[in-house]
């Protein structure tokens, strides 16, 4: 069987290690070892650990950005409720998978500073999905499918905040799982939000 290209092996190893031991403890040396390559080879594809982390977020986790960009281009392709349901579903999955990786950022100030700088260089960050969802809702507002007086930024913040909270809030319960399935959660969030802005 043919081995995956080195870059993909590094991404796979980084995703697995960052998910299991956290970003702070997943060293480039350990990632390279798990990928079956040298640390020098890792740096051939990724400029830094922060660059590797951002690549893991962009290439290994559910994608929210492309969906939001597509919806802004064609806001009327589906109902607003269908669109918000799919956004909530993908956002909840993204946060569920990224929280265990990113949580350790907040424990190491220097790592967090380097990570924030790397995001700024790429014009990326956790505020971008809120801005994109706000832009989508404003497009729906112009199309008359969202109330003219609705606060689209607040609506975007509420939806994505609920998705992030779902990923965080239930770890400590006996089951370690949310009380609703992902599909029920996404549909409920979309329906509830829409009741306030439609």
C-alpha cells in the first residue's frame, strides 16, 4: 500500500496529538515522529507550530467558512431556516472538534500570543465566522427574508455562541454528551433564532 505524502501524514499526526494531548504538549518533535518523518521535514511544509495548528483547523475540521461564503453569494437558494440549521450543525461540529485542541492555548501565554499573531497574519480568527454569518443575515435582510430592524450581528453571535457553548458545556456531565442530538440541536437553534428575526 502506498504511503500518504509527508505533508498529509504530518497533518494527520498533528490533528491526533493536538486532540489527545492538547496543542501546548504536542511538540513538533512528537508530531514528526508520529508522522514517520524528521522534524526538519515537518518544517519544510509548515513554518511553525502555529502554522501547523492553523492548517489543522482549516484542513481537518468541519468547514464553516466556505458554507458561509456560498450562502452570501446565493442567499435565496434554500430557506433561511434550512441555511441556519446547516450553519449551526457545522459550527457545532467545528467547535466540538477544535475545543480540545485549542483549550491548552489559554494555559500558555506565549503560545497564545504566537497563535494570535499567526491568525492576524492570515486575516483569520474566531471573529471571522461571526462576521460572515452577520454578512449572510444582512443579505437575507436585503432580500426581505429577515426583518429590517433585526440585529444581525447579535443573531450571528447568538447562533455561533450557542454552538461553541454546546461543545464546552457538557463535558462534565455524567454522560459527557449534550442532551440533544446534533441534528435536533441545530434545527432547534435555527428555529428559535429565526422566530426572533424572521
